[in-house]
C-alpha cells in the first residue's frame, strides 16, 4: 500500500515541487539548506493532510562543507557574484586593448598606481620649508618700517649708533687684551692701553643708556601734552617718571650689574610702550619703531657683557660711583675718629696741666 502511495501521481508531484523549492532557496542563501516549511502548503496524499516537515530535501555535500567552513572562519560570508557582474567580466575579457603610442611620454609612467593619470587634483607633497618661509615673512613684516616717519626713523637710528659703537669697541678691546695676555703684545694696542680705553668706555656706555631711558619716558609727556588719544593725567605722566628713576641709579652699580639692569629697563619700557599703543595712547607705528631700536640696544648690551666676560680675570676694576661713595663714607668716619682722638688728647693734656699746677701750688 505504501509503495502504491509513492508511485501515485500526487506523491511524485509533491516530491518534485519540494525539490524545486529547495534548489531555488539554496541559490538565494547558501547558509540555509533546509527550506522554511512554514510557508509551504500542507501536501495532500491520498486525501490525508501530511505536515510539511516530512517534505524531502536535497542533500548537497559541497554546500554543506562551504557552510561549515564559513562558520569556522572570521572573514565575511561567501557571496556568489550576480549575473551582471559575470556579464561585465565576460565583456571586459572579450574586449581588445587598443594601443595609443601618442599618449606615452616621460611623465606618463610616474603617476600613482591607484590614481587615474592626468588627475588635476593630485595631492602634492608638503613643502618642508613652509614654516621657515612663514617665520621669515613674519620677521620681514616686523622690521618693515614703511609707516614710520622718515625723520623719526633716521634720528632714532642715529641715536643708537653711539651705543652700538661703544659695544663693538668693548668687544674689540676685550679681544685685544686676550691677544696681549697670550702673545705679550696686542694686535693694535698694548694690554695696558686697551685696558685703559676699556675703563674710559664703561661710564660712557652706562651714562648714555641712562640718557636713552630718560628720553623714552619723556616721550609720553609729549604725547600727553599733545593730547594724543585723549588726556590721561598721572597715568601717562608716570611713564616719564619711572624711566629716569630706574635708569640713573644703575650708574652706582658695577659695570656688569649696571648693564644687566639697563637691559631689563629697556625691555620694560618696550612693553610699556607696546601697551600704550594698544590703549591708543601712541601711534600704531610706534610699537614697530620701538622694537627695532630696543633690539639694537639689547644686542649691544649682550655683546658688551660677552666681551667683558672673556676678560673678567685679566683686568682690574676701577672704582665706580658706589665705590667712591663708600670711600667717602669711610673717609668721613676716619676723620670723625681722628677728630675725636684729638679732642680727647687735648682734654687729657688740659687735665695733666691742671694737675701739675696743683702740685706746684702745694709745694709752694
């Protein structure tokens, strides 16, 4: 009876339809080997309704092994190419390559491998010197004095030449003193003459620096009188008072300390002037103008300090104003002590004369 049911027409049609459905489903998804039986109609065999789970399925060893391999590997699942991709591959394979010798030149083989040739937006290498050029451009713009009045520029640059001259002379004299200490004779001057000239330059450089600082403070008094940026009273007058108050006491210090103090004062006055420009108390070009002059003066001070540092143990130090004040104070103390000793001596002499007179009177 069972053999008759399997040889009947409905049974064969059921098996055929189940096989076709399984084949089409495996083409869409290789991972699903068993069709979704919930969507299959329940077959009817001999008037009886049978569940769809008893439908026959095709056994594919290759698909089963591929499914197992894909489940054990970490890569993406295998996807079969569609018909359009296969057709495009066939068209490319059958297409003949046409030669174009006129397009071959010296530059046609240097383009990147994964870029189209003659690409207009091809990435260029970064210029390694771009930062250096940018820094040079900033320096050039900083030292551009186009907006500075010519008269102020010429007179200001002429005003720093004496300071620069004393600094360069100090460096040369230091070199000549070193030359004389090693060879016994200087290049142009003897060691004693070079040291004497160096001691003459010391008060000149320090005094001229104090004069420049005082002049920088006096400029703000002129701007206040001209009412540039309005009137600000004591706040602007304070610039003219602080500058000389800091500059002139440096003359009482030793040379090295005096130069360092004046260097700090010049830097302080530059920042004060820059702040005045930001506030609108001075012309906009004044900041650049002051920077150039301060740079020249600061470089001169540094050069003088370096030159003097090379001969610090080879020259004698002349007494400065501070030393002279100390000597004056010591001499006054010594004079007072001498006067006190003389007074005491006179008192003792007077007392001795009085005692002698009393003795003579007693004897009589």
